[in-house]
């Protein structure tokens, strides 16, 4: 049973839409959705300022600004980092950092290493826990540290799905030598 969203994705991803038009459709859809979310968060933060509460940082709003500047050519995206998702454990965060390094190398970007700061499932004090995992994985070896302004670097862990709009790695899937879609036997027999 397919949901309406899956059927819609199949129709949008069909070969009826030329590659360039399909890309700009996704760009426009992203810009509209991100702008709406940005405006909503801006309104909430404005109200928080008026009533004396602390505002919250909007990672998606930052990426929206970075992406618009990238699209216009004013400030192309050249550097990425990965802060990891604070709600994840060491394995998940390490995998995200490895994906960020791979993505940066694949597209000629500079990867700037941000050490772990918070890892879930800690068995010791957080500083020791983070240092132990950072030493074990050794992911920052040979990489420059992320010591630049936050607006000048894209956080891969929060924006990895949206980075496709900038660099289009998914649209190159048909040119890769590896088949990305699984193939199943045509007969009804169960084979392994």
C-alpha cells in the first residue's frame, strides 16, 4: 500500500520532467518551505525577546542564508563541518563525521573538524567520555580545526539532505558504476 506522499514522490521523480526543470522545482520548493519556517522561527524569537525569554538558534535559517548566497554566487559554499547530533551516540556521530569528510572530498570542499562536545550513553563524566571517543576514532587527524565564523561554514549534520540542492549528488546516481537500486528475482521462488 502506497501513501499519497510516496505516489507523489514517484510522480515528481519520473522521467517526464527534464533534469534541469526538476532540479529547479526542488530548489523552489526548498526555498519556499525554508522561508516559511524561517519566518515562523523569527516571529517566535521576536515574541521571546518582547517577553524577556532567551531566543533559540536556528540552524535551518542559517543554511537558508548560506544557500541563497551560494545560489547567487555572492558567497559559494566552500567549507563544511560536522558538529554531530547531540541526541546521538558515538557511533552515529562518528558515521556522520565520516560522511561529511567523504562529501567534502567528493566535491572539492574543505572539511573543518569540530571535535565531539556531547555524546549520549556516557559511562563517565562528559569531558572524559568525549575525549575517549575523539581519541579512539581519530577523525580530526590531518584536518584543520573549525575556528572560523559560524556563518562561513555549513554544518553537515543538520543539512546533509539539503546539500543535494547545492551539489546534486543524487542526480548523478545513474552515472555511478554501482547500481543503487536493488534488483529482485522475477520468479516467485525465494532465493538468497
